[in-house]
């Protein structure tokens, strides 16, 4: 920095400027950084039906899944956290934390309860929600697929095993066309309020928990298939082409640039980006399994959506044909309609995954993930996820190479007692701040989640909220957790400071390496 010298009284020739030592690296987050929370429609809204007399039932694949008793304690989800009616109050809570953005979903099952039958009252409802977000000073980011679909798309019952997400699959499949139609139906109205779209949420969570894991009453998701490789690959293909079709539709139909930056519709995907670690760093199978998982989970979709290169047998090549491998729904190769459909990258980070490599033949060439064998050097959340803020920094560096702006679309801790959430938050934001200091282009952070909600296979037992919800009370009241104070203080400082570190980082997590 150059400063002017006060040299009026000097008789000698006075230089107009002088070099000053550069200031210490400015700590903190950019001035225009986005601070928010994320939630998903069905987790926060449940099956709540605003008007049971309108002839539209609110039913989705997850409604059916819970009715079948496939979630812990056979819980169902009548109203989630009550967000459907409490959204304005929740936005006020978020604004009170200092948030300036919020991530939420438009629920396909509500908007199109039957094929080509539109519930316009639900479209109007979401428009009201988006308007209320703006009124509270929160610019919304919108997701169109956070795993929940109408039953005419995926109905996971024995009597009606309909599942168009998995098959047929390909660029113009039924699922792709129908998903595009849903997005087109709401795009113009939503577009008035939104520039940032995290079109899909975590494809690989559904690919693995829906098509590989198997079972009902375990950790599985609908449709609960076991090692269904063709279903997994079909789902991957449909999600890729569905993302691209939705992105092209949004770029065409959303013409309102709400923040005046020249872009009315910016396409992204909220991807689960775990750092993959070999369970045993000296075991070759584990090392190659971790590398393979890294490609599958973290990078294969990036190759498709940045360059158009599709790899459905996950061998890091794009050359296998459906004739070569009967599990492939389409030939691999370059699909130009996919290329360039990411304007930014959405990164969901929860922790590292410890990978055990099995002999390649055991499940069609896919490595298995060992989730039972915890890394004893790491603490774990109540949900069993290993906690490792350092891994967050690693993943951020790994994604910086794509040169896309990054938004942290989710990061949070299952912590029913809110014992460790504040520390988790401050440690992870410290890593984020350091990554930004290293030059990683991160534009925003969405904590998962503002309130407790329905945690998929774990139902109401798992709590991720900065605000606690009393699910026993039909009014679903919210109580502020201590971790909300930590988040608010970070946002106020727009930095992780030494004071915040010493206030919130304890010597160790309560679970201390063991569950
Ligand atoms: C999902 C959320 C979920 C969170 C915590 C993410 O993978 O997108 O819906 O609640 O993890 O498990």
C-alpha cells in the first residue's frame, strides 16, 4: 500500500509517496460472503397437507417408504419441522443470526402430484415462501430434487415397484423429460426470486443408499434395492441428463437477474464431497479403493457436467458401450448437452469416509465402504460420521482445481444434545477461512440446518438444528441452541478470530474417538 507523506514543511524535495510494509494477511471472509442455512422440503415440511379437501394428496416416495415402516421405529413424517406454516418465523430466526441467504427445495411431489396434473396452490405457496425469504433479507438458493419424488415417478411398494428414476435411463428418458417439465413449469415464477440453483442434491447418496445398500429398516433409502448395479447406473445417467435439461431450461426461462451481476440463472449441483481415506494406508486394496471412491463420488459427475464425458462403469474412462456391459443403460462417451452445465460447484461436507477395498469382482468392480470400522484417531458424531475439519480443507483444495466458484451447500453435525456443534462449526469455518486465504474461491456457506428436522432413515432421532424443535409438542416450538450463538458471532465478525477459537474450541469432542 502506498501512503502520502505530510511534507508541507520540508524544504527538501519531497517524494509524494513511500512504500509501507504490506499489512498482515487480512483475516476473515469476503465482504459479500453469503451466510445461510440449508434445509430440504420434505425433511422440513413432511407430508403436511395444507388443504385436504382440494383433491390432491401429498404423497411421495418417502411417504410410501415411511408407511412401509422402513425408517427407524417405523416413524412417519406428518409435518417435518413445521416449516410449511412456520417459514416466515424461521426466516426471522435466520435473519437474527445475521444470515443473508437460505437454501431450500421446491417439492416436486407437491407441485405435480399426478403426471401432468399441477397443484397451482403449491406453486403459489413456494412463491410466497421465496418472497418471504427476500422480505427477511435472505436471498434464496433453490434445489429441485432433494431425493423426494411423486409416487408416479417412484413408488417403492411390492405391489407397485414403479421406479422411473432407475429405468428407462438415458438422455431422453421418461424421468429426464418429466423432471425437465417440472422445472419448466415453475422456472419463470421461481426465477423472479432466484439466481442460484443447486438443481440436484447429492446424487450418490441415493445411488448408494437406494440401489446398493438394500433393505428396509436399515440405513437404506427407497427403493431399497441391494447391489442393483444396473439401477445404480441408470439412476446416475438420469440424474446427469436431468440436471443438464433443467439447467438449459432455467437458463432459457429465468430472465430475472435479481442481484444485477449479469446472470439470471446459475446452475450448480450440491454434491456430497467426502475426503476418501484408505482404512489402512499400507493396504493396496484400501488405497486403490479410496482412489476409486474419490473418482466415483467426487469427480465422475464433474467430468460429465464440465466436459460432457460420461463414465457409468466408473473406470475413469469413457469408452464402455452398453453392448460391452449389460449393466450400462447407454454407451459411455461424450454428450455435448451435458458440457458446461455447472456455473459453480456446491460442496456438501460432513467428514471423511474410511474405505476398505474389496477384490474388484465382489460387487461388479465397485469398492465397498467400510462404515463399521471407525478410525479410532477421530471423534464421531451421533450419526456415526467421523469428524475431521482438516478433511474439509483437503476437499476444498481438491475442488479448487476446477476453477468454478464454490458454495458450501451443506455442512453440519448430528448432535442431539448440541454438545459439540459449536466447536464443529468454528473448526470447519476456520478451515474454510484458511482455504479462502489460500485463494480458493468460496462464495458462501450454508449450515445444515436451521432447525432439527426429519433425518431420513434416522427419523426424528437425529438432530442437526441450530434451533431445537420439540417434536412432542404439536406446535413444534423452536428453542435456540448454544451453537446458534457461535454461528451468529462468526457472522458478526465475518471471520474466525482468536477470541472465537478460544471461546468455542474445546480440548476434545465429547464422543472422543468412540461412539
Ligand atoms: C443431506 C441432508 C441430510 C444431511 C445429514 C446430507 O447428505 O443432503 O438431507 O439431512 O446430509 O445427514
